[in-house]
């Protein structure tokens, strides 16, 4: 499952309002981690692409 898809599923779970306070906190932490790792993957890809372009020059 892709990170963005997992975030959407977790956000829907939060909207159902069936979680207690600790469960909500755990879901929000998970969303934050998924978002952070997704951004990190994109950043690493950009750096690799830039290195490849620089080597071609």
C-alpha cells in the first residue's frame, strides 16, 4: 500500500469518531510518520535525479 493511500484510510478512521484519545494520538502519529517518510523518499529521488543530471554535463 502506498503511503498516500494509507494516510487516506487512517484519516477516514479518524472521521468515524470511534477511537479513544490514545488511539487517535496513535493514528495521528502514524499519519505524521507516513507523511514524513513519503516526503523523504521524494527528496532522495530528487537528489539522485540531480546527481545524474550533473554527471551528464
